[in-house]
């Protein structure tokens, strides 16, 4: 099992920071950072969290750092339906409802769909049942049994998914997400970034219409619960007047 010093060093290398860079950001001496990384100094829980914050370590992995240092985890992981997250759940519900008549989807860090608004339902009518329970947004969009046959620019959509997941994995490696990438996104990966992906529309041929939509992703600011930290809402907007008219009427 890796020590807290080894884990912190891995995160520092992942963020491409020197010990001096980290020490300046965390307002500690570079020597102290070195002693922690080499195991010659046992950091307090507060020091672990201070370094983790400067390294932008996700909450789930901050708990792992605390455990490695001999401390109890600080961040809970509650169900979105729990009393503890009732206000957050209500906020997500309001965001989804307010976005109607356009589609919006809430999903977790694995791209598993948690909630949708009513505008999503018509697009799921022809989807294979095995893709709906559980529903993964990437699999739904790229699997031939899902929405892939409706997407006219499937290669563009796959490239956008690929770029997003690559950024996720670069920020915080994860075995399950790596497996999803290998299954659906690795084929055709050139390693080239997608420029201005927010303006690449998804073109969907559905119900006799050609719908052009683009999306934005919203996340919770400074969450203290792992579930909220992992949650994102993707909201789809019409990219032309004809698409707007279709949804509005």
C-alpha cells in the first residue's frame, strides 16, 4: 500500500508541479514538502488537506490520502435521495425542469445518468432496454442499440466524448472510466485535442426532423460531499431556429 508521501508525489507529478511550486502554493517550506514525500515527516490531517487542495485532488482521492496518513476520511458520500443532500437534489431538479423544453441530463463521474428532464424521454423510445438500466451517457450516445443510428455526425460526437474523458483521466485516473474509454473511445484515438468543442453541434435525425444541438456542462461549486463533487448536468440547446421551433412546439 502506498504511503501518503508517495501518493502526494504522484499527484504533484500529475499536476506537473515541482516541490517548490507546491510549497509556494500551500505556503509551506519546500523542505517540508520533501520530508512528507519521502516519509521522513508525518503530516497532520490539515497539512494533507492543504496540499491536496493545491494539487486539485478530487474529494474521493482526498479521503484516500487521509487514510494513507492514518486519519479518518473527511468527505461523506451520500445518496442523492438522502436527507443530507435534499437541498442539492432539489436544486438539480429545478435546473432540469427549468431547461425544458430542451433536454438536460444529470450524470456522475462515470457518465452514468442519474436524472433527466422530460424532454429526454422521446429520444429513448427506440433504445434497447439493456442500455436504459443502468443508463450510461457515453454508451447511450455511441452504441448502435442506442442513439448512434440517429446521430448524423457520430465521429464528431465520439471525438468530443473522447476529449472529455481523456481530460478526466488526466486529472484523476480511474479504472472504471479507463475501461469505458477502452470499450467505446480508444478506437481511432489520434491523440489530437478537439478545438472549440463547445461549438460542435450534435446533429440528430429524429421524428422527420434534423435537429442540431450543442451542450454545456454545469457542476457544483466547492462541494463537500463526494456525490455532489462527481455530479454534472449537461444541458442541450438548439443550434438553429428550426431546432428551437421543434422543441418549443
